[in-house]
C-alpha cells in the first residue's frame, strides 16, 4: 500500500505516504496505529496547529527516541510559518525531550516554498505548500506532491513507434522530449474548499469532507460533500479520497456515498473508525 491514513474530525487525522516516507499531520494515536512504520518517517508536514492534527507528535518523538528501532534517523517537521500554536507546541516538545538521540528540526514554510524529496535521473519529486482557508486566527496549508516527468513534444506524439525510435537515435532523447510537472498527490488539510486550480489534474486528491450535509455546518471552516463533488467535476482528478468526516455520520456514510458518482473519478473515503489503505 502506498497510503495509510486515519481521520476522525475533531479527534485525530494523519496520512502516511510511504513512497516518500512522509507523514501529513500527526494526530493522536498515529504511533500506535503505524507501529514500526513510524521509524521510516523522514518528514512530517503539518497543515495547521489544531490539536487533532498535531497531538501525536510527542508520541512519535518519544517512541523513536526510546524504543528498539533506529534511534539515529533525523526527523524534520515542516509547518506554516507564523502558526503560533505549532510554534508553542514545538518549543514545549524540544524542552520536554532535551536529550534526544536523533536530530529533530522544525522548519517554517511559506506558500510556494519547494521542498525536494528526490532529485535523481529516474525520479524528481518535491513538496509544494499552498494556502487554504480554515480559520481567521492562523495560517493553514494544503500540500502537493509534484513529480517532474518527461514526455514527447507535441509534434512527435502521433508518429509511429519505429519513427520515434529513429528520431531518438538521430536527434537524441533530449531533443524530442519536454519536461512537465504532475501533481501525484494533493492533501487539502482542513479548509472550507480548495480552489479549482489547486485540485485540477491531480492523480490523488485527499479533500476534507467534514459534513455530508451542508445544513449541518455552522461556520465556514470545513467542506461539505456536495461542495467537494461539484469541485472535482471536470477537474481531471483520478482518485478522490474524502477524509476528516464527522463521526455523526458513521451510520450513514457508506449508504450516502454509494449514491455519489463523478464520471472519470474514483471516489473513496476514510471511515472515521477505520484505518484506510490505498
């Protein structure tokens, strides 16, 4: 499985993307549920400072420092610059764990910063944070995992395979190809709704869906099902994963989502009481 996640609105949210050993958010219980996989995590990207998204940090740090796994792997935690709740918690964690056996670093990010994940000839990926609207009192981010890929230039795409092979031999691969960027994963974080340009053409979109009924929402800080579905229509999203679903819908969620259909998009959801694997 490439992605393991758990999300129950107000209680705990985290998403583990194993190809790059990334944890998006670190809600309570993440160490218990990921178990030994917690030692594989290299980077943690926090979307905002609410307790259900950061409470598990203390257990991650303590587990990696004291259990029988590798205690020397560094851990870097990225967060929206100026997020006061995260900065206060980070300061507490560093003081409470003053004798760490591994390097722990908290790195503030600004919108548009690029964090390289891999830069090799075969694979080039990076993280791109973008601002989302959640609460007026703090900065919040969503995150893209972007892969730099190559493809044939448009003028060569309709040619037969043998002609393309000959062109590679005579002109070289670099002359007939071009690089482009592909969003392989987008994580919304908590937000009222992402913008169409943020989700367009992404392979996998994790979009929060706290409310299945818009009328259940009292404040404009979380998304509802109908809004998310309208957003992804004609947006070329391959897979939509709904998460951060309120526990009030535990009995109705599966029945409700069976009725939802977006042509060309596979729709999945993170059940509030189950670990999700994809």
